[in-house]
C-alpha cells in the first residue's frame, strides 16, 4: 500500500512512527511522502491575498476570504519516517506525484478545527476534488503510545465527522482575513508611527494582551501567558468552555510580536508596556478594548456560515467604524467622549 501523510509538523510524525508499523505492516516507510503544512502556512501575508487599491472611504472593509495556495515545496516534503526508515528531502514535483498516487492519505494533525481546516486547505489546493474516500483522520487527544493506537484504530474519513470543524475553521479565517485588512489601515502602521513604534503590528489578540499589560505592569512571560490561558474577559462568558486568549502554540509568539513591535519591552526576565505602547492605545477608540473577543469568535464560528459571517461582519464594521471616526475626529481636533463597555 502506498501511504502519504499530511502532518502539521515533523515532530508529531516522528512520534507516530512508534506505532505506525503495527497498523500498516505492508507499507514501505522509506517511500512514505510526508508534508508538513504548518511550516508553509502562517498568519498575515503568508496566509492570505489581501485586496489592493483600497481607499480610506472603502473602510471598514468586509469581503470574502482569499487564500494563498499552500505550495508543496513550502511544506518541506520528505520521504521516510524517523525511527522507521531513512529520510530524504524530495522535490515539489515528486511530492505531488506521491500525494496523487497514495492509496491512503493519513492526516496527522491536531484534534481541532485549526488542524483539520489546514489539512483540508492543503488537499484542496492540490486536487480538483478533495479525495475524502482515501483519507483518514486519527483524532489524537494525547500522544502516548496507547493514545496513538486508539486514534489509529478509530480513524475515520473526515467527511464522516469533521466537516463541522472545517466549517468552524473557515469561519475563523473569515474573521482573521477581514480583521487584518482593516487593522492595516485603521489600527496599524500609521497609528504605530504616530506613537513612535516600528515593527510588526499587533494582532487581534496581541491588542487585547497589550491592554492587559497596561493594567498589570511588569510580568514574567510565564505569568503573562498564564493570564492568557486563564483569560476571563469581562466575566460574561463561562471560562471553562473556552481555550482562553490565543492558542497553546500562539501565546508565546503573541508576546514576542508585541516586543518586536515596541509595544512591550523586556525588563530582565519580565515584560512591561512601553511609553510607545501607551501612546498607541491612546490613539485607539476606547471600544478597541474588547477582552471578550476570543469568546465571541468561538461562539460565532460554531454557527452556520451565513449566520456566523453576518455576526462577524456586524462586529467588524462596528469595531473599525468607531476607530475610523475616532481617527478622523482626532485629526480634525475634535474631542469626543465615549462610554466604556
């Protein structure tokens, strides 16, 4: 049997190598093609094609998500699995041939909407129709040997159980795409330059982390990330139902991005908001502070696409519409007062 593996990162494939041969004894693992999708698809400019030529009057903007393709060579394809065979780097052409020739495509990705949406996007970029009939998705809640054995034994076709998760991922990317388009113009480079900052702009959760840093003062990275894990927002939402602010893989990157952008500065082992970070927040409409945003996005994304996008569109137009008016009024020297949430 010819096997191909779509995995988020190399380490998880090496871990699965401990049990794969038990389930696929007739596979030549030196010929298994492995594609690492997470290495090829990041946030911002690496994930989307953004509209060009937008003018100030076009904002707030909301449009359909436009993705960049996940090129095979960017997934750093290899043949072979560590622990079962030697590995060698292969070309994009050889990788594409192996992907199309596979009798089975195994999706070894995280058990969440992000993981399966990423895998589905990759397959959709390289097949006219996603070959669900020869694709299996082992749902892996833990990477113990027994956990992996159970996931492989119970692996199912994604179209039999994971399509709602793919829809959730698509809804989330709709919000991300449109948030980024608007943030570039309304809360991004010009506001940063006015505040004396250079570097990457704050992400949607980076902005909320920055507001939190203004309240907490100096904190070590561990404590700051712990606050993100246990994020409670205004208290309106039941924290136990949500994952907090950001994801386990993004929280450290969010803090580091704020440091690179000049919003936070390292003070020994701790970080603290900078004067530029404070000036930046003063340039934003008070309602840009929305500590419930991660909970809203989770709830909206679970809705049917039409309903989800209607709610997201309303929020984005309100959020960035207020910021646009706030910026215009400030530039005209008009002082506005705004009630807090």
